[in-house]
C-alpha cells in the first residue's frame, strides 16, 4: 500500500479471509485491475503434503521451472526431497534421502517393484515407533518405486491403503488414475473403488464449475479424460463408463486437513453408493427386457459389440479376443446383456464372453438360458482339443533372402524371464534382446524390466553392439530413450496379432528377430482353461506368427516354457517320456495345466507344418536362486511353507520333489534353446536338432523326499511346526485365519483342497525322464552338483 502511495499506481490487497485458490486469486486480479503486482521471485517451486500429477509436473519441468517434491511426516520430520540440478536432471518426481536421514531410511520390498518406507530407530526427529521389526522402527505405510537408473531416487506411489486389490488378487494403483481425472476443472475430487470386487469403478465429486450440469452432460464432458486415464493403466485397472458414478455437487466426503480424500473412510462413507453401482451394473435392468430368437439375438450382439463395446470387424464366428476384445470390453458387454435381455432370471457369470467367445456361441448360450434348455455339455477335455484345432493351422513359411546379423531375441520378464534376460545380456554373441512387457508406456515397460532385475539382485550388462537395431526402431517411432545398452523394453499385449506394438514397430521387429523365448504365462490355479485363451494361448500363436514373418531363409525359432503339470495328471505309477502327452485328461486337473497341454500341441503343430524349430521345455518346480535363495513368495510351495507360521502345521506328503534353482533353470533353458553358445552366421541360429515330438524336461534329475528330507530341513532352519496328514492340513487351513493379508496361504485354499483333500497317492509314482534333456543341457546332466 505504501508503494502505491509513493508511485501513484493502483495497488491491490488480497482478502485473507478468502481461500488462496486459483479461482479466487484470478478473480481478485480481474476485479482490482491493478497496475502493479509484487511477489517473491521464485527460483524454486517446492510442494508437499500430496503428490503432483505427472503431466503437470512434466509440463512445468519442460518449461524450465525448478519444481521440487518434498516428502516428510509429522512423526518423522522432513526425510527426502527431489532437489537436484534441474538443468541436467528432470526427475522432479523422484525424491532422494537427505544426507542426515539416509542412514535411518529402509525400503522394504512388498510387491513387484513396490517398496514401503521404514524409518529406523535413531533418527533425531522421529518421535514415535509403531513396529518392532526392525526394533523401534516406524512403518510409514507410504509406497515408493525406485528410479530405473538414478541411484537412491524414489517415486512416491501412494499409501499402502491406496492400493485397490481386486477379487483375483490384481492390485490397482488408483492415485495416477485419480490424478489424471482430477485435472479437469469440473472435478473437485474422485475416488477409484473396487476392493474385493471383480473390476474397479470411479466416484466423481463435481467442482463448483460443474454446478450447472446434469449427470449425463457431465459424464459426456469427463469421459475423454477418464478414457485417457484408462489408456495409461493396465487392462484389469480400467474403468468402464457404466462404473462411473457422478455424485451431486456439494457432496461431503472424508478428507484430511490438507483437503485430500481419506480413502478407507470414504469407502465406508460411500459403501451403500458403491454397492448400488455394482448392483446397477450387474443386475437385470428394466422390466421390458428383450426376448429374442437366435437370428435377432445375433443381430443384437453384433450391434452391441461394435457400437457400444467398440469391438470392430466381427463376423458371426469371429473369436472376440482374436478381434481384440479386452477384459474391460467383456465386462461392459456382460453388463449391457444383463440389463437389456430377457434371461429368465439367470445371472451371467463374470467370464461369459471368455466362455462363449463368438456371436454364434454367445447367442446360443443366451437363448438356452431364456428357454431353459441347456446346451449340450462340453467337457474341459473337449475344450482343450477344440483350442488345439483352433490355433494349429499355419500357412507355409515363405523363405526370404536376408541373412541375420547375429542373434536377436524376443523374451519376457517375470521370475524365470529376469534370469534368462540377465544371462542373455552377458553373452557376447547375443546382439540384442527385446522384452515384451505388460505396461502402459515404454517408460513404464523399461522401469518394470530394470526393477525386475534389481529385485532379484541382477543387473543389465552393457554392450555397444546394438546401434543399428536401436536406430531402426527409432525410425519406426520408438524413442531410443526407452532402450538400454543391449535390451529394449516394449509395452505389449500378446492377445493382439501385432503383439500390441502397432504395425510399424511390429514390422521392424520382424526384420530382426531370430529367436523367441516364451515364458510369460499367468500362474493362476483358479482359472478355467478357456480363461487362458485370449491372453496366453492366442498370445503363443501370435509369437509363432512373428517367427514365421521374418525375411530369413528359415523362420525364427521359438522355445516355449511349459510345465510338468501338463503331464502330472497321468495315472501313477508311470514314467513320463520326453514327448507330448496325447490324452488331455493326463494334464493336471486345473486350467493352468490344461492350457499348457494345449500350448504344447500348438507348438508341435507349428514345427510339423512349417519346419520351424519350435521347442517345448517342460519346467519342473523352480526354487530360489543358487546365490541368494530368492524365491517368488506368491507361488504354491512358498505359500505352503508360510502355513508353518500362520497355522503352525505342514502336511506330510507322499512326494519326491526334483527342484531346480531358478538361475540354473535359466541356464538350462538357454542350453536347450541352443542359445548358450555362439553358432555360425546362420546355421547355428536355425539348426534343427531333435524331432518335433521331443519335449525337454527342465528339472533336477536328483529327487528328494518331502517328509523325510524337506520337512526336516525346514525344521533345522528354525521353523517350528506340527507335521499332520494332508487332509488334516487342508482342514486346518479352512478353519484358520481367512484373511489373505495375515494368512496368504488361504489364497490357494481351493487349489490345495483339490490336490490334497483326498487319500490319493502323491506324485512319488511319477518319474519324468531326462535322458534326452541331459544330452542337450550340461546343467541338467550335472544335477548332482546342486543336490538339496
């Protein structure tokens, strides 16, 4: 005001009673029409208390704003910031520990690439503890992801409570999704929900700018932003339009003093609303639903799928998933059918589109429901044979004239895939590796691969022998910033014919690849075989088609990692030969094993009809690596071991495990796939060895006895437990803690019950031959080197 008196210019004073928001500040500037505005010159923009949307922060950083994130807690004080040389380092959203707090910070791995921050005892600013492991520590319940290349730099993901765990165990990260939608000025706040449900939904609380819109208009205006958020997340985390609930303007909801939504309290507050959203989505709708005969029903489905669901190019018998239908579209189609068709009071299963995946099949099924005339029953074995026939017709390979310049491999991540990748990168004769990753972007794919390696104590090796490959993909539209020295991570979707890469990148890949190692398969023991079709069985076919699209004299070769479960249903006692299992009933009684049986037969069909080197590697039980002992804690055996702590008992099984450490298993895979040693210019890459009927058994030829060897070893390692019969152990699991957070073994209760809640003999009577495998693999032939 004094300056205004001196200069004679109009000066504005801000009313401190008004919240200092964008809207209020801009309105004050417009109203006052002042000629002079005085503020502190900002060299740095520091924020804290909540995360900043990546898009907004990236935009500011690109414009030269030195944006810095601050992380701390009331109980601990300031712990980390992203202060850095912003001219060189644009990672504004990765905080780094302060020098004086670093010795007291520990990041605890709680999931694939996700860490919880723990503050250790001794930090002077720490005023309380909430955990004795480590002693007198404070678990912040805040989750972070490490930067793929900057040491000790961490991106804040959200609270542990922020993760939305769906019915199938998939974990949706809602914060990035909510950030994207919240950027629209019509949105005051939003909340992704879906804990324990089959799929997620979204609550939207409109802002003052939306006060004049009705729900339908507001839905139209917000849908492009929701779609954009969907494109950035994984398929299981996407929200359909029918699952978006717009609340009235002015709706109250639980929030912190900073104004951010309190997630758990909001779920309770809106529990009835959320239930009603699911009921409206899943339940039959209007009373005058359509009762259609099959011709009209097929017309209805064709129109529904093309116009409302967005699946184009369907004929009556086109497979939905071959046409590109994803899980969100399948859920949306089910919701429309439930609301609009007369189904005689029947409720459709969640997987109805997976189980009847064409217009003809789905129409016949819906007609049978309305008329109460069940379709002719189809056994799982019939479905297995049908799937083999469906994916086993291959066109003849047309030889090209080009010669591959070195080995270029397409592979996948995951536990075994990470070890395979690490070993491939260390081999001088491997020119480049492309990792196909389920991820929303190239950056996320690269981070996921690097994190997968880091989680297992592995690191990518570096080489300069990749320049021409990288440049070819750069010309195809893929930035080289997404490529490491010797591998490139590509966000992909194997259910699509172009692997989700787009036609340009896919074509570039076909001009390079010489080998494929396919180990990406959902380890899910609760799904039916049909549920493995879209992503996995069709995905295998698409990879085989990739191998047959190369411009070389012979197709690229493919090694498919199968499972001994594909043969584990063989009546015992029996010896399982190193060949295909003809009877589908001899696969273990679960969809996972049956899908592997189907895949093995498709691989053989490809080898026989095209002459390509397509090989099945049937893997046994893989355990922790031989160096650090890291074992995937979500697998069946580690979960069983957890029961020693959670229910105090382990079963006495009549089994003889033949376990193989994961790093040695990876080496055996490369030996059996012919990649462990360099070959000649072309013959080494395409050498036909054993016939197409041969299946290698990647397992330890040295066995151990479960009750006599494994359980005593666990006891000597310090575990205290009671040994009980297998049926009693299943019953104790049923009667015990049913919370999967505190007793994760219950997640596989149905699997364990199917396998052990009986008096059947165990697998002791099944012996898997390894004669041919030992001839091709030094690791397997020297099995005695890794006994125990």
